[in-house]
C-alpha cells in the first residue's frame, strides 16, 4: 500500500446525503459520531461541503426528485470517491420499493462501493461496514 | 541571500511552522475529544489530512467566478502567514534582532491570510461563499482595531519601542507584562482577538455558517484546500507565539526555560480550545458589538492604567 492510499485510508471525510427515508438511518449515522462509538479516532470527520468529501453516505430510497440531485452531488465530488449505501432502503428500496415515486435503489443511480443492510443498521454494523470498505 | 531563503523556507519558516502547527492542531482536536468524553484522533492525523488533500484528491475549478484568483488565493495566504511567522519567530528564538518597527509589519502581514480567504471566497462564484466572505469582512473590521489597541498598549508599556526584540528584552530584564493589572486586561482582550482571527467558535460564523455548509471554503477541494489547511496550522502556531512574545516574556532557550517556553504556547492553545468547546456560535452583529464596544472599552481602560503607571 503506497503512501497516497495510506493517507487516504487514515483520513476519510464523510458527507451524508439523505434520500427519501424515514430518517432512522440518519439518526444511527449521527450516533456513530457521538462519544459512545467515536469515529473521529479513525480520522473520520463529518464535513459540510461535498467538495471536501471522500465518502458519500447515501441512505433512503431515492425519489424521482432526489435522483437528479444525487447525480449532481456525485458529479460535484472530487474523485477518488467511495459511495456507501446504508439501510434496507438504500440497498434495495426497503418498504418504499412499490411506491409510484420510487426511482430505483442507490446502485441504479450511482456506482456503489459498499452496502450496509439493516433497518436501521446498528452503529456497530455501520462501523464494521466502513472497516470492510477501508480494508478493500 | 541563501540564509534568508533558509529562514523563510526551512527553519522558522514554512517547514518548521507547518510541522509545529500540525502538532498544535492535533493537540486542539485531542483536547476537544477528551472534553467530550471520547478518544481523539491519532498523533499524525493533521498530516494525514494534509497529504490526502494534496496528493490524492483532485482540484475542481468553479464554473462561474474566476479560476485564476480562486487558485491564487490559498498561495497568497500561505505566503502571508509564513512571512509573518518568520518575522515573529526570528526575534523570539534570538536568531536575529529584527528591525525597528517590525511589530507593525507583523500586524499588517497577519491580515493577508484573512484577506485572501475573502478574495478566494468571492472568486468561487457560490452565493453561500459570498455570504461567508461578507461575514469575514465584518469580523475583520471589528477585531483589527482592538488588536491594534493591544499592540499600542504594549508599546506604551515598553517605553515607546517599536521592535519585537526590545519588547522581549524589556520583559526578560524586569518582569513579564502580564504581571500587572493592565497586562491582565490586555491579555484577555488579545485572547479574544486571536480567537476571532483564527475563526474558532464563538467567532466561526464565516466558516461554518450557511449552516454547516462550510461558508467561505465551500468550493475548495484537493490541493488548494490543502494550502488553506496549512495556513491554518501555521496561524495556530504563530499567533500564540506572538502573544507569548508581547505579553508573556518571550522564549528563553537555556536549560529549564525551554520547558516554560513550550508550556506558554501550549497554555494559550489550551485556553483557545477550552473557549472553543464551551461556547455556541454567535451572530455576526453580536460579534461586531462585542469587539467594537466591550473589548475596545477594556483595552482603553488598560491603556489609561498604563498611562498612570499600573
């Protein structure tokens, strides 16, 4: 592993995009940054601007409205970018898969690098998923 | 000529100030984590961040706005911070004696990073960045006068001498200026001015407002953002060093005094971090009235006390 990929793995900055979800996965993602399951000790920071992000966390099923915005956000991020789909809605559409406004789970819209299933996934599961992503 | 390049680029210049600033930034993040009952990042985390931004991420230029100014602004801010750092640290480490009036040159050079942030944010063509830029402008208008009053107070106390070397020597011959009542008042005012200059909470409204979409730096990515981070690391080192030089008696580099010198800088960074972690972010008009009314009042009281000899 070269110097560049070592530095990339040790400092991942996360941007959270919430699709049309029930917001439980949002709460669990924010839970990972609280003192109990502290993620900053791995160098992971939550950033506010997509131009600073290395990992795009997408949760929620994607609406027809959200689809263009997700594609725009994906193109605004500087590459290399890793995309993680969180929750049952992000992976397959979950309970929203039969609705009229459903525009496909996340991997129909942008390429995904890791899937973290669960409804909602526990913070430990999210951490395990991020570790698997980093070690890939 | 070669000696000057060495001073600028290596020893108290870019390399030394960058590395020390990186360690101080780690200290700030680790202390923040401990205050919040969590563990913090590992020791080399600021350097991982810097190298990841410099080497791995690509730099995206904005479509609207001017790309040349956008890319030159971080270069100017690194240059300004390094120049100010060299002029502060050379008399502080007793390498040269500076020149007459270099305190005022340092004061002007320290405004270059803030101005380049504003120019860069306005060149990025993003309305949120423009809001952040206008907030930074208002913040500069308010704290610069107060900082100048602190410097004026220190110059008065030292018998009308304008260079940093003689201010340090006066304090080391007698007692540090903070030992007097007016020194304590000037120190309190100066800590708040540094908090605003470094854009730390409670004064970080240009940077993280536009609600957490990172205000003035919203369009920066990759190598240009790496230079902005480098500027912040350098400023986190040189501003507490300037405060240690004008109010706390400077550094003495023999024997046990090396430990006291390190503790002076770490103590000021500790104070900045603790203020950062216990306060909410305030609105820009509250910040303007805080500096223009209350801090100026305290600084003027301190100057009056100096004129009477306290």
